């Protein structure tokens, strides 16, 4: 196999999408799949084609003329031979991939993350490119099983496959010094700590959770640890600590400071934060949105129906009433579930099966 992987999310870009892209590409390359990544970047970077272990990195700056950048990319690719073209995240990746797939004579595989689909289908700017990519795809991969019937309803001819995100637990652990730091932070809070990590926005359900905490009557029993960019007009009427957006490997000490990690999303894919927290033995207070519904149940946390204020308040109540031993049991089960069912090897094998189906 030789893949052309088209994305707007790849290191040195930051964020969960770039982390996921890097993880999947590294997994495929380690499995012997030559993968050329065309990174459609919005940063001011020079055009470049550089060798990487297992393939090449084509840096494609979109600048203020993405049409020119994508046509120039074809000039670079013309004459190359690929077995598959992959679209991974971003409007211009979705726009370019069907064209390049046709010109290269290679089947298109579209990898949908949460936001690409959940809001893309309702976007005047993104919807056309998204639907064109779905209809042109030999396979569409989703990270949440609940997305599969939604994709099929919009693109009835598309063959949809569910491949969950994974995490490498061998390199994702809490060091003794990080655990000690977390315990100090937790002791300073003097009460149970709920972590909210990542995009702290209303569309991620943060305001919804804050309302549920207040309405539940348990707000005074919790301390919130907010890590990330807090939406400017979002008020936090609960005792809290705010920290800026941090790199992934700065987070274990903060996960160690949490009794729970909350993901109250209205809609979602399968957030890296959910897997990261669960893998480290932190129970989840989460909605059943998207891939969270595939991961979270009452054996590893406190689940509620996305957008349901009554169920969210009830989940908060259960979390507040849980004993320390019960939380520890939930955390142990969470770590075991991730180690068993959400591994990088399972993720890689899932994509390899998809590529072999259309190879």
C-alpha cells in the first residue's frame, strides 16, 4: 500500500485533531504502509517536500489563495502512484481529496472526526465539500458508531465503517512525581475536583454542566479544574482554578488532581481527553454524545443523555454521593476498558482492514 493522506491537521499544528492524525499515520507507517502526508497548513510556511520515516511530508501553505495551493499540489503529485487517497479533517482536505483521487486513479477513503460531520452538514461553507467527499468515497470511516447511520442517510451509496480512536497506554502513564503534584493540588482544593480539559465552550456543553451543577444542589461540594481556553462570555459560578491550554504531556499531573473528568458534549466524536483520563484511571462524568456513548457507561463513570438537563443533574448527584472506594473502582474499570478495547493496534488494524477492502 501507498497512501496519499490529505489533512489540515498535522504536527506542528496543535490540538486533538493533529494528535489523532499523527497517531494514526505513525501506526500505519509502523505497520509497513508507506504514507505521504499532504499538510494543508494555514501557517506561513514555505512549500516543502521532506522525507519522514515511512513516507514524505508535503507542506502546502494555503495562505490567502488556497485554490492556487491545491492546484500546485497536483503539479507535485502528477505522475505519482498511490493505492489510496485519504481525506482527514478540514474543509480544503475534503475539497481536494475527491479531485486528487480521480486524477490519481486511486480510491478515496474519508475519515470523519466529530466536528467535521456534526457541524459540517449544517454549514453553508463546508456542507457541499463534505457531501461531495462522502459520495465520492469508496469507504467512510467514523470514530463514533452513532455517526454511521447518519452518514448512510445522507450518502446512501457510501460504505461506512466504525474505527474507534486509540491510545498508547504504554507511554501514557502518571509518574510518581506527577501523582504527588496532583495529590497536593487536590488537597489544596479541599473537596472533590472535576476536570474540564480542552475547548471550554458552550458548544461543548460547559455552560450546560455548570447549570446542572448549580441546579443539583451539589455545586459547593466540587472544585472545578478548568484547563484550556475558556469562552469569553462564559461565567463560572462554581469554585474553580483556571489554567491555560497545555501540551498533552503536561496533563498527567492535572489528571492526577481530578476525582472526575467531565465531558458534557451536546455532540462529539471520541475526544482524546476521554481516553486519556480513562486510561489513567479517572472516572468520567460524560454525556452519551458520539463516541462517548461507545466508551462510557455506569461501569466506568456517570453517563447521561446528551443535552438532557434532568439526566445531567442526576449524574452529578450520583457522582456527589459516590464513595471514594466506588470512584476508585470506576477508575480501575475505566483503565482496564481502554487497555482492552481502545488500543492503537486495534485502531491501526481497523484502518488496515478498510484499505484492504478497497485495495
